[in-house]
C-alpha cells in the first residue's frame, strides 16, 4: 500500500471507534476518523464469528487487496477501521470490493468515478 499504513495497536483502533462515525452494509462496517496527515491508516478486524482462522485470514486479505487496488480513490488523511460481518464468509473479491467502495462513498471519502464513455 503506497499511501497507507496499518493500524496495529489497540489504542489506535479504540480512538477510531470512539469517534463513532460509522456506516455499514451487508458485508462490512467502516469507522472513519479524519487526521491531519497525508497518509491513510487502515485497520481490519475479523472476529471468530466469521469463521476459523483460514476463513478469517482470507477475508482479511480480500479487504486489504480491495483497498490496495482502489487506494488512489480514497481521500488522504484518514484513519479507518473495517470490520467484517459474518455474511462476508464465502464471498468473492468483486463483492468485497463493491462493499468497501460503497461504504467509502457513504462516508464521502471515495472520489466518485467519472464515466469515460
């Protein structure tokens, strides 16, 4: 991830949760907090309710890859935590990517795509 870092510490996740600016859809929940930096920081949380460790790591990789490939569409200076819901289990990349971008648009942190037709 060229423009981003990971949220790793418990306190960093809690700071974003306390901000309480969140939106959810069928597969994901996204908490967002604005910062005065030029980098984004993303944290991904997948609980045991989603599945065993193999399933949880797959979901984590799908979310991280969805963000990485669309990183340039996101505004800069944002801390975000993405929480996976149990319904995400068994979904493919396109569905996870669509859910992530949908939440980004709800938070108004994703620049809308311009049609090139």
